[in-house]
C-alpha cells in the first residue's frame, strides 16, 4: 500500500462524507425536519466508496487487486443506495423523527441550528468515514481476492438479504390496515426484534473481511466494531425500543419472547391479560 496516497484518500473521503451531510443539513433547514439525515447516511457511505475507488485507480489494481477494489466499492454502493432508497420511501411525507425531535429539544436556547449541525450531521459524517476505513483500505490492497475476501462477500450478501427481507416484511405488515397499532412479530421479526440492524452488522463485518487478509485491515477493525456497537447498544436498538415500549401495545410480551439482536427461535408465547402483539 502506498501510504502517502492512502493519506490523501482519507482526507478526500472525509470531505466527500462532509459534502453529503452538509447538503442534507441544508435540506433539513429548508424543510424543518432532520429525518432526511437517515437517507444521507447511506449516501455518505456511497460517496466515500466512490471517492476511494477513483483515487485508488493507480494504487489498488496491481497483481489482480483491481477485482478486490471493484468488489469493495460495488458492495458498499449497492448497500448504501438500497438503504437510502428504502428510508426515503418509508419517510415520504412523515413528520420529524421522534429521535431527532427529542435530541434537538435538548439544544441550548437560540442554538438549535448549530446543535443540529454538530450532533446530527457532522457526527454522522465522522462515523460513516470511520466505519468505512476497512473498505478504503481494501481499495488500496494490490493482492487478488483470496478465501477471506470471498468469505466476506458471502457474509455481506447474507447480511444484505437479511436486512432487505426484514424491511420488506415490515413494510407489508404496516401496509395492512388490520395491523395498525400492532407489533410486527412474524417472519424474521419472530427471530430478532431488529432484522435490519443485525443485517447491517453482518454487512459491515463482511466488508471488513475484504481487507482482513492484510495487517492494515486489522488496523481498521474499529469500523465494524463501532457499527455493531451503535446498532446493538448505542443509537440504534436502545433508542428505538424505548420509543416502542412507551407507545406500542403488546411490545413487552413481544420483547420477552424475541431475541434483541442475534437471531434465535422465539421463546414459547406467553399470553397475558394485556394486548397481544401478534
């Protein structure tokens, strides 16, 4: 790996993530809603991957490394665009996301705009850049893909399918008026309360494996670790579950029988005198 070229790449990809998030910030100010940052999340990863692909053209293609470089880029772009499109469709015409409404309610008086920029947009730009480090490293590795890389592709594919199927199942469930106010506990949602978050974690561990056959890849292991922590213990599952527990009848029973993150067969259904989440 050319260290000087990779350093330039790191600066450029940080700039790409920043541009995407600043554009999303401008849209959020104009609409008065900041939920669009979730669409920009997938687009920021896509911009980082495409920027790295362009800059690594003269450094990541030697001795068959061009295939690894192309794989790393394509897998991120497919994941990022699918996620952005899904969230855009889901949020069309919706009011502000309660997570961001609560966050911005804590902003100091008269500083809501600066607080939103710092806590919502700039933070997510930095996280996207950091999580993407294994992909950026893979784009600069000159060796052709080996068994570890292909294992990463398989894990990525599994995670993407798991996430996409879970999203599709939930969308169909919500589209049925008979399910209004009920907890989704069917399909993959019977095995884990968050198929989309689990799938995301698998995607990023798969992408990490694209660089894991080189020492620089292991130096970037913080990327998938951070993504997994955010999904399972940070701003993902805990924040969403607090919201659901407060306003979704049947949630407590569903949570008691369903794994919080890693898929497993549901526990035996326990009926109570309250509302049924099925």
